[in-house]
């Protein structure tokens, strides 16, 4: 007799993406945390939005517009990181849009699209380079300066932390991480910028063998949430608020790949 899981539409959907021989085991081990009938939080990770040309870290304005339209049609409700800290219940199908680094031209391109779809987003700011260029990026695009960050519509954009120096945390000592994050926090105070106490690890990098210690450190600094990549859907309620996974959005990927990652995350 077929199992109850195997007879669900979710299982049939997953069958399109997994080898048949491994489907049952893959479902029970991989999809147990993101099954469609369980509450889940999806967090999309964007970097740059460009007017025409896409790339690994660049989504065109047309792609972004199409993706937000699909999310709205599919019943997703846009939230911010601050909503995760609220005692209020999340909407039935929450989705959080995030932008890393704070690229000036990209945000200017994204803002009217966000507004058109009644969406909102979280921008993780690298404070040590605000108003300068992203030296870790080959093209060195310009990052938003403090005065422009201050002008962003708070109904559309919330600001959060992405380190001060954009160094991989896995390569730093705890003292170095603490010093870097403190500078990141101090930047917002110095410029009168409101921010949500949430951090996106640069490059998604963190000291995996010392996550307990890192969580305690971030907690002492007043940071309540931290985001990695991982490309998986998060179960709700969140198990570890310092290991929230995001799905990276690749401008070179097809619409089908975007939708598959959105619904079921990374398959293997």
C-alpha cells in the first residue's frame, strides 16, 4: 500500500526533481523539515539588480519584477526581519526579501518594483564601505552612503547588519568578530540610522564548530537573528535564530530553477 506521503501532490511535485530510486528516503530525510503542510519561512538572498544584463549575482529589473509577481500570485506575504522578532503571528506564507551589501544603483532600480508589488525588503549594510565601492567585488560597484540610506522609505526598506569589513567570519577569532560587529552597530548610531538587530554573515561564513559561542556573543551585542545561505526553507518556529537559511537568487538561473528553489530549497 502506498504511504500517505507518497499519495500527496507534494510528493508528486518532488518526484519531478529527484531520482525515483531515492525518492522515499529523500522525502523523509530531506523534506521532513520543509514539507508543504508545515509552516515554513523562505528568505531570498539578492545582491544586485541591473537594468538589463544578468549575472551570477545580478538579477535584471525584468527578472525581479517577474519574480515578485509570481510570489504575490502564489500567495506569499512579504515580511521584514523585524516581523520575526514580533509577538504577532506571521502570515500564512511568509517570505523575506534580503539584499546584501547595499549597492546604490541596484537599490534605486529595485525600489519602484518593490513599491509596485507592495513588497518590502531588508538591506544588510557593510558599514566600513558605505558611500565607497565594494572592494570584494571585481566590478567594484558603489555602495549607498549614510545620507542615502537615511532617505530610504522605511515602509519599503529596513536596514540591518552585514559586518563592518566584509571579512569571512570563519577566518576570524571571536574577538575579531566582536570588534567588527561592534563597529557595524556603532555606524548606525553615529549616523542616526534605525536598524533591526539582525546580521547576515559575510559570504554566509561563520565558525561552524563554535556556533554556540558565536550565538552567545551576538546575543550579548543585542543581535537577535543571523542569516547564512544554505538554500533551504526554514521550519517554523525557528530552531536556531543564528542559523536562518536563505535561498540565493542567481540571475543566470531559469525561472524553473527559481521556483524549484523557492518551494523546496536545495534538493541534495
